[in-house]
C-alpha cells in the first residue's frame, strides 16, 4: 500500500504546530499531533510515551510559554517519514530554558503528519567570565597571551 499523499510538508506541519502552541496550552497542542506510540525524549528524565503521558507532562504550561522555531528538515524518499529541527524556549515558573530539538514525523493514514519522536536538549549557557581587566588573585600568574 502506498503512503497517503501529504497535505503539507512536515516542516509546514511543525510550523503550524508551533503557532498552535502559542495560541492554546502546549498540552492541548501536543495532543493534536501525537498518538499512543509517540515518544518524547526530554532533556532530563526518562522517555515519555503516548499522548496522555506527554500531555500530562505539559499540564499547566500556559499558551505561549513554550515557543519553538522550526529551522529545517527533510522527508524520506518513501514519503512516510520526515524529520524537522529547530530551537526552543520555555518560560517556566522558576527559569527560562533554551534548547534545540529534533522531531521525527510519520505519515498518518489521512495524509497528515503525526509526531513520532520529539527529542530536546537544553543549551546550557557558558559560565560567566571575569572581566579581562581584573587583577589576578594573589599568587596567581596571568596566562600567557595566545599567538595566532
């Protein structure tokens, strides 16, 4: 059996999905694009499997708090699998987290893309550097200048 003809590309679907999560709570947006076999691999913690578990993990996150920007992706020659990638930002109660994501999509029988796997990894900011004009601590020799 041939795969259904897609109604839009996976990248267009991911962009539509991102817009929806700005308008309604992300838990509800994810519920529209996942199914019982969908897997979320969050930056920390175990895999989350299935629409209801993914939805529960996002419960309480308000519309607009999770924003992602699809940057690119490709579709398999077979037409039934695709991937997209991009950057995300999550404004939480205690902190704002940024990161990158990779989503794997599968073609549903109705010709729409469903989220098969969503992988996120947090971007950890580098530690703050002391000002370059700061005097070295007592007994510490400054590092030699690098020659390029």
